[in-house]
C-alpha cells in the first residue's frame, strides 16, 4: 500500500511550476513550428474528436455515471450529441472562418485596401468544470483548435472519472505535440496559472474566476470567464401552464439535477398564480420522476459531500422552515436530495443569496408581475433569465430591462444549443462568450491589415506645415469631396 | 475639491442612478451627446491646439491631423451609423501622448453604446487634462459623463470602485495594476498598450518608391509627437547593402521637414516631461549606443527638446533595443536578407503595429502569416488609425480588446443572446421518464435525420 502512495506522491509532486513551465515552452516551440496553422491539421483534429465520441460513447456514459450518476440519456443528449454537433458545424464552417474579411476604406486613406485576418493567439489554457465535465472541457477545445492554437486542458478534479478518461482519450486521438491534458487540483492549477498563456478560458464560479483573472493580469493575458449566477424564471398567468411547467422542470432537474450554470435558480410569480404553479409542478414532477424521486434513475445525484452539505444548509436555514411545499427528502449515503420546492421564502434567506446549483427551487411571490424586474435587477447579473408569458409588451420590457448573459422567452436552457447565439455572461456571470463562430473568435486575434501603394502621396501630411496644408487636411479628414475642392482652390 | 474615496464612491453612485433612470438608453440622448461632442471640438479648436502646444509643443497642423480631425471624423462616423443598443457599462480611460484623441475616441464608443462614463485623463498632459475637465461639462450631460483629474493616487482610488468596464490606454506596467484591480470585481477590460513597432524596409528597385518609403518613415517616426505615439515607428529593419543610402536619405528628409535647426523649427513636438526626457537621454548614455549615432543626438534640457536622432546598429541588448523607445531616437537594424526581419520581430514581444515597405508579394504573405501584431500596414505608416472599418488594438504585450468605428460601440456593449420560443409544438422526448425510445429519438434529432425520425416515430426503425 505504501508503494502506491509513494507513486501517487511522485505523480503529484511532478507537476509543479517547473513542469508547467517546461510544458508551455514545449507547446510554444510546436506552435512556432507552424503545425497548428494549416486547415488540414485543424480539420484532422476536429474529425478525430468526432471519432473519439463515436468509438467511446459507452465509456463516456460510464464515466459520467460514476462522477454524477448522470442518466445515460442526459449524457448522450446534452454532452455527447451537443458536442458532436458543435464539432461538425465547426468542420463545415472552418474554411469560411479562416478566410480573411475584406473591409471598406474611406477617402481618408485613399487609395488603399484593407482586410481583417484571423490568426491564432498561440498557446492557450482551458480550465473546465465538473457538472458537464465532458462538454465543458471539449467545447472550448473546438474553438481553440479551430482557431489554430496549441492548448492545455485542465479538467475538473471533482469529476475524476471523466478527467482521467479525457486524459486517456485525448492522448490517443489528438496530436500530443499540440494538445495536452493536465489533471489535478489546486496545486496543479496554480502551477499552470503562474505561466504566461496567450488566452485563458475558465468555466466555474466567481471566486475562482477572480483568481484566474488576477493571475492572467500578471501577464496581460486576455480571459474568457464562463461563470454562473441566480438565473430567475418569471412566470406570468396567461400561459399554457402544463407546457411551461414541464419546460421549467426540464431546465431545472432535467439538467444534472439543477447543477447547471443555466438551470432555473428561482421562480418569481404573482401571489395569485403561485398555488396553481405549485400544483402543476407537483403533478408533472410525479409524472417524470415517480412517487419516490429520491430513487429515480432519471436524476443525477449531488456531485460530492461538500455540495451536499452546502445544499442541506439552505434547507436548514430557519428563515425557510415551514416553506417547503414539496420534496425536501435527503439521503446522505447516496448523495441524493429529492426535487424540492419552497414557497414564499423571504428575500434575505440564505438560499436567495447565492447560486443554488442543486435541486431546490424557491418561489418568490409578488403582487404585480412587473415587480419581478426589480427583484432581478437588485441582484447581480445572472448567466440566464427566463420568462413565460404570452404578453408581448411584457416580453419587450423583459428583453430591454433585464441584463443577463442570455434570455429565453417561453422555455429554459435551450439557447445553449443555438450555436449562432453567443453564450456567455455579463457582470458577475462572466466575461466573453463562445459557441459556434464565437468560439473561433474567442481564441483568435483579429489582425487589421491595410495595403497602401506608392501612388497618391498627399504632401499635406508632411512638414513644413503651412496654412494651405491645414485647410486641405481639414477637408481631407473631414471627408467631403466638395470641401477638398474648395480647399484646393483656397476657397475655404 | 479633494478627490478622495468618498467623493468617488458618491460620484459612481450618482452615475449608476442616472444610468438606471434609463436616460442614456435613448437613441436621441446618444445622438445629442455625440453632436455636442462634435460641437465641443469644432468650437474649441484653438483652445485645444493651445493646450497641446503647452503640454507637448505640438504644432497645430499635427494637432489637427492626429487629434482634432481624428475625433471629428470618429464622432461623425458614429452619428451616421444608427445602431440599436444592447447593453451597457460605465467605463474609464487613462491617456498618454495623444491626450485628446485617446480620451475622446473611446468616449464616443461609450456614449454610442449608452453608458455613463468617467474619464481620467493623463496627468502628464496637464493643460489637456484641464481643458477636458473644464469643457466637457459645458457641452455634455454631466449626469452621465464626468472628468476626474489627478495622478496615480486618484487612479488608484478610481480602481477601487466597481465598474462595468475599464478602458485603459497606456503602458504594460500600469496595465497590470489596472487588470489586477479589475479582477477583484470581474470587470472586463480593454487594454491599449504599445510595443516596439518595427518598420521593415525592403530594397525597392524604383528609386522614387524608395524615396517615398523613407519620406513616410520620417513622417511615421517624428511626425506623431516626436516619436511619442503607441503606433509610431520604433525602429527600422533594412538590408545591410542599402543601409547607408537609407541613412543619407533620412538625413536629407529630416532636414527638409524640420530645417537645419529642429529646435527652432517649431514643427516637432517636445518631450512630454522631465521624467521621459531623462529616460531618453539615458538611453543615449550607453557608450555603445552613443557610438552608433549617425545623425542628431543633441538635447536641450530647458525646452525638453531632443533632436531627431538616428542610430545605426546599436547593440541589441541595450535598453534602446529592449524597451519601447517612445521618443525621437530611430535605430536602424541591418540584416543580410530582408526575410530575416521576420525572425527578428518574432523573437520580441508582439507589437501594436508592423509596417512593411515592399512590393514583393511573397514577403508580404510571409509577414502576414508568420508574424503577429495588432495590425500590419503595407507601404505606409500610421494611417490605419484613420480607417474606421479596421479594429484598432493589440495582441500579447501590446494589449487586448479593440476599438474605432463599430468596434468602439461593441467594446462598450454586452451582446445579449435572446431566444423566443412558442408554447405550442411540444416535443415529448425532451422529458423524463427516460426510455430507449426517447434516447433514440434524441440521437436522431441531433443528427437532423428527419427521415429516420419519421420512421422512428412510426415504429418502423430498429434501434439498440
């Protein structure tokens, strides 16, 4: 037993700042050699990722089941299928993304032509999260590779089975001279963060997000931070309640049992409508998960005892005792908490102060639905906000007045799947965006290029400066042809 | 008035309240502000020129070309593009050697995007800073746009506040402080920094082309604020065999532009302050560097004046070749073959701009694909600044983020994703309880295999 511990210690010891530095230098040398630049290389890597999914689907399902008890259907639908689709879309668009964009020039720089060229940033770091450990590790990797970078992926140690599967599979399928996986926890991440990267892409929480950005600041490294927040659901009364309820359930408990960055966090509805909503939720929840949801195989478990403790504290808060109208059952040995609804909780309760990230759904009631906007705006900007209504005016006001990463009207979470929409936060919910072309752009530098010729040199630019030159320059920069003519003839 | 933490907190609170009132959201308000800004610039041209002359000894034509005209053009361009707003932030900027345009250009973007703004102009250009502090409140809505003057202490206080965006123009050293402070609140930043912008001069066979190239190099070195510009040429790379011809031409053109006594010519800016003057003089004190001077080198401390100075092959490890010069010293670095310039540039931090004078299409291609910089301009210098359709910003040590034209608007906006769904048309397989049927359905749906889906629904497809 001691020998395996020694081996483990050695393994842990070996990845320190020195090892990290060596790794980055190796990747920089490979990047400088130009390997990652060609379309062929990038396409081959994306194709390899698709093959990886096809050949190892069961292993991926098993790893996610081990880490989260994630139902196989959720893994297939939300992790594997979504990822494969992103890969295929990237492959299809890659040539177009790589083509430079011609832009117009004005009379101020006449004669000239101009374009914007996308080039890779260099060597990038992707730090992933535990809740969708497969998708959230590899989706940014698509962008990094499509944009032609070398990269290091640091999967979350809180999902260890997926982390080691990723290390193994990426090692087998991708070009190791350009793409590497570093497993580990705080020490390894700190060692990585000390290095100089050309971009850091982090998915996780605000506390660590600040640490990542502070580390990046030392090297002036740009970052994308995909964080979270309390994504509210505003529920109006004149809606198809059954459909709305099922969509709320799908977005809440159907997404890793509430442990998703875009899961509905809490509901706001009117005092009058709340009882109807609660009844509908109870009815549909039973249809989905049966009479004993604690045992349902269609729900993920809580990821670990840390988070289990965090969630039970919310329920133990004396401000919410007596407010549980459904669920509230727990099984610590299996790390399970049943779908739980709390009604009419005070705004200053513990559960309303931080992102829940679990299967507890508080309902806040207001007199008039318009008050919900104030409730939302009094908190920090969330990653997503949802509204169920058929009232067009309310929809307009919602879109205009609620600041969040993304908004969905009459559904939840789905905007993730639309790769023409940028996916990212604002304020506390994050910086930057990705998905689709936004991923490519996130990992690219858009270089401005101006082509001038040796013809057409305007003496007005150069000293000695005279009044005539001043007049001409005003006309030229001001951009009017008439003005230029007048200046030339001394008429201005 | 004392600018302390309390005053700033109160100011920020007032600005946020005004923002929440929604006044800055309307297209009318934004257009009014931009028009007022144009008015400010047009009606105060003389005062602006005077301030720039006081701070930097800048000639009015240079002031117009690089600052007044540029701002006027940017504001006019923004006014002509009516965009629908998305989401908004307060912003802040710090400025150095193009004190006016670098304070006001980002301001245009911030206003166009509907934000409330605090501007912190550079204390190193005090006349311009005062001008902005006194004039902006007279033209713009001071509920939304404030100017706060001061030095490092005030900047530090400002950085303690929570902003929705910080826009910084300046040096990498200060940028690190700004970004670290921003990290505490997860505030996104745009950093417009500098670098050693090289000019690659290929051997051009047509002598008049070569002459024109050198003329543009002179214009791009000493024209902007006597070399104190982030996109000014820092050094030149040229093949050994044409280096002496280059030096001769440079001397000739410098004499033509600035006269035999540049100090008296009044067409060249002076050094911004004592600190930078001393820094530049120290660069020349290194004996090996001093030995490489082929033109100029004289300094006049009273007027903070340094004459246009040309160095031929100074030692590569001297400060003059390892830090951004930001002054009127022009090193010429000779190489055997011009293609070696690429490796030279790549072994140094990524600059804000690369200039290349060449007609060789292969070399152009190589420069584009093998080097990395904020921008590349072929056969000219500086003018990319005027092109509003090109993003202006750096990469690596020269910064990140970009502005100008619509990019300014985007820099100060949040692009919010909005998805509308209808409540009809339900797809059952989205919901638990899960089954093999639903799994297969979703598989086929993701593959967009509509025919397969149809068969599946009709029960005609076999699945595992």
